[in-house]
C-alpha cells in the first residue's frame, strides 16, 4: 500500500485536481492504473504520421470505413462466409491480406473480414495496397494494445490511397501481366537448369542442348540498353558506400581492362559494409557481442590492426554463421539485436549464398589479380564477366532489402517529448554525392556524426560502428566514402576509399582503437 500511496502522491503533484476523484484510498489504485503502460497502449490515439507518405495527387485518401459496407471480427465460434469483393486483414503481425477464405494461412479468428463496396474499390487492389511496404507501415501504426493488434475501429479508421476504379483496373491488369512474365521467365530458368543437368549427365547431347539453348536465347534475350537501364536504376536503390563504386564501373568504357578491378573493390567494400552493420547491431547486446568477440579473437588470421579483403570476408562469414544459429534457436533475441520483427535484415545478411558470393570474389582476387601473373585484355574481359555474374547473383539474394532499410545521417533534430523526435536526415542511398534530405518522425534519439540504418517499420535505428565514414574529399566530389583500413605507424586510424584516390585519418580514433584492441 505504501508504494501505491507514493505513486499517488507523485501523480497528485503533477495533477492537482486528483483529490476530487480520490477521496477513498481504493480509488488511488484505479487512478494509478489509468497511467499504466498497458492502458496507455490500449487507449492511445492512432499514429497517422504515415499520411505524409501519400504523395499521389491522382488518388484519393479514404478511410476503410468509407469504402466498406461491413466489417466483422473473426471468431472461434463462428466461421466466416465467403462474400464478393472482400478482404481478410490479419489482426496481428505482418502476414498477408487475402481476398478469399481459401487463401488464409492462419485460423479465421485471427482475421478481420471487410466487405468492400464494389462501386468504390476492387478488393484485389486494396489487398495489394495493404500488402505493400506502405500498407504494412499503415497496419503497424494503426495497431493498439500492449500486444499490438488491429480491431474493428482501427481498421475502420485506417486511411488508404485509392485511385479511380478505372485506374485500379489498369493497375491490376499490369500486375497480372508482370506476374505472368515472371512465371514465364521462371519456367525458362528451370528449363535452362534442366539443359545444364542433361549436358553434364550426357555429354554426347551437346549439339542438341546447344540448339535448344540458342532457340531459347533468341526469345528471351533483352537488349543491352534495357539491361544497362535496369542495372543503373538498381544502383540508385542501394546504399551510397556500394552504389558509388558501381557508378564508377558504369562510367568505364566497354573493353576497359580496369573494369573487373572496380568490381573487386565493390565486393571488398560490401564485406566491410555488412560487417559494419553487424558490429553495430551486435554491440547493442552485450551477451551476444561477447560471444562474437571470442570467436573473432580465436581466429589467429584476423588482425584488425591491418585489414584486408580476406579479413573482412572471414569476419563476415563468422557473423553469418553465428546469426544463422541465432535465427534458428532464439528469434526473439535476433529481433532485438537487428531491430527487425520480420527478421529480413539478419536473414539476408546471413544467407549462405551471400557468404559464398563474397568468398568467390575474394578467391578471384587472390588467384587472378593479387597473386596472379599479368592480366591481358582477354583475361580481364573474362574476369569482368565472372564478377558481373556475381553482382547479378548478389542482387538476386539481396532482393528488396534496401526498399525496407535506409542508410541515413542526422543533420538536425527537434524533440517534442522524451519519445517524440522529428529528425532532418541525409539519405545515403544511391550513387549521387549530393544527398537527398528527408524528415522522419521517430521515438528514438539519434546523434550527428553517426551513420544509422533505419527501416520502414519505424523500429529502433541501428547505429553503425565507426569502421565507415562519409567525408568531403580534398576536391571535386561533394561526399566520399571511407572504410577503416589500418592503424598506421603513428598509432592513428587510417581510412581508404574504394572509389576515390586518396585516404584520410579518420575521426573517433579513440573509440575505434578501443574496439580494435577488443577484437584483436
């Protein structure tokens, strides 16, 4: 009772009129309960900050309650009936919105059924919208309760972006054609794999296999112009430390013997960048970081006072193996470390295919470039083709990771409360050296001079370790990227650039020196 009275006194100091409502001591408990985190989460106002993302002048912003004729909560006692033009929205989590009972992946009681007025929207369009990255953000922001979930009121008040019915029909037809083309290409890919298997198991079939391959290639080979445009557009969706290297690659002429060396730099920078993310994420969990440090120290080949491609590659592999184990044995801890409820970031970073791609690039560097003989133009062309194929494999494994995660640096910030900040950020995405400015409202305080990885679900940002710096070079470029390389003979931290021909002595030397000593 003493603790309750102390809490009440604390509240009374903040709210002088509480005495009028708490003449009896048992009412103190009720008033204090109103300020519990559980009830605050239950009755808090919905977060409509996502409305700032609606920037299409040709579409209307509508509430789902204005688009629907009925909304039903799923129940264990009564099954849903199949209705025309209907969507089924999961109450919790981020699983898909469906348009048919037959497609539901979890029990019906975990869904909210919404019958859509066919004069206002197609159910298929609304489901596609709510399954997009923006749709997932909207669903997450509208969840309420200590265990966040959607209810009928939250669904009804949810805002969505709705174009005209005619425009929706065009969009749905386009999505259908895209999916059909993807299926066709998947069938072609499967057939090409079958041809490879056939040739290996029956070498005498080479003439037959070659003829079929030539026929397939004629039908599906895209123009070089389309391939280059697709590659250039992809570059502008990935983080600046990697994109700026590939921009240099595209600037070189076809047949330039230096091209393959730029791709080697890309893979070395990729290993360094991903390790920088890993270090930043794991450093937030003292227990797991201690385990990582033990594994790094145990490897006698790892000397963090003088880094090489091989050291970054091996470090990346160690992080990957540890993360895969954590994903299978303790997903909750993994969610906390990577600030990612979907676990997309740790799943992709630790993917064995990605580890193998980086390792293969290092093998090519060691055997063909660093320790090999003179590389003539013919051999340089072959190496460029091999490495370019690795880049395409890398792109396939990464998928839409960078649509969900963004590298940023703070420029200025306004605090509205202890857990409410408006941050003005530089978005360090794409290959341009002048960065785009964006504003983000967050619950978390972040600081200048640090680099952060933020995701589209507004969870806690990951502060990257100091192995990476964005600085202004002596001339020409607005910004350049520098990676930690070694501690020089004067005991200072030395950084190199993979896209600009100079090095710097980095800031934050003491912090970095402490970490290097910690893991070496």
